[in-house]
């Protein structure tokens, strides 16, 4: 059985990692504390090299934007951490016969750097990053590409686990997958079809999948 996982704020705490990196970045440039919110607001949902062209101008920096991007990739990759119990849970799913994949939006270098530094990459049969395949969640083609990266076809079915109601859950459902929403303390938004299951933490989603397999 296939289980596709979102990465940011599902398996890893991107929000805390970004905030930690932003504090260090602002201090290193001797910028005012208000610059932290400028950086975080710009990069909160997703980050791409073009964002650092904007930040260079807004913050009055002299650094080349490509250098700023490389600094961000290395720094955030060091700053993010998997949520407690994620590695052990994924290892358990693999032992119980699940095929595991990553289906994430974002730039390839930063997403893969985070998977490498958190040592999660070897736990997955396939990794699909939107910028590398030219299509983003919630489009069906992203889920198809993620399934193929795992060596299976989307038509065989499976599960999508993520924290974003639109891209992960609505997109996964439309692609024919059963869905688990990782709430992270939030309420399900009105107007969207509810997922198969909603959990507080991703480890609860992992345990749910283990029960389904058994």
C-alpha cells in the first residue's frame, strides 16, 4: 500500500526552523529585529531563489541573491527537525510493508537538503518535488509523479498525509487517495470536504496507517 507524505510542517517543523534561521540571519547582517518578521513573512509558505531578489532590495543588502539563496538552503536545512517520533514511525511503516513517498511543493535543492540533513531521505521509496517535475499540488499530476517515483501507479490507490487542507487533502482526495489531515492545533476550514481522518500530530497518522495495514 502506498502512503504519500507532505514534508514541511507535516514530517518536519519548518516553521520553527525558519524562525531560528531568520534570527541568526538578521543578527549576522546587524539588521533591526523587525527584519525577522519581514524575512519570515516572505518565506513562510514557501521559498524560492526569486524571493531573495526581493529581500535583498527590501533589506538593503549587498549580497548576491544567489549567494543569499545558498545561505538559506544550508541554514534552514541545519535548523529544521523532524517532529518527535517521525523517524521511528516511518521505520515501522516500512517494516509492515508500506511503500512510502514524499509529495512536496518547493524548490528541489532546499527540499532535498532538508530530507538529507534530517536523515529521512533513506526511509522513502520515492521523493517528488514540485519544482523538479514542473507541477504543484493540488494538481493530480504531482500525485501521479510521486506514485511513479515510488515504483507504483496512482490508480492502485493509497493515502496522502499532510497539513495543508487545500494542496494535501483536497488535492489528494481529488487524485483518488484517502487522506489524513495533520491539524497541528488548527480547526478544519469550512467549505472543504473533510478528510478520511484528522489527527493532532503526524505520529498519530502513522499509527492509523499501521492499524489499517494490520
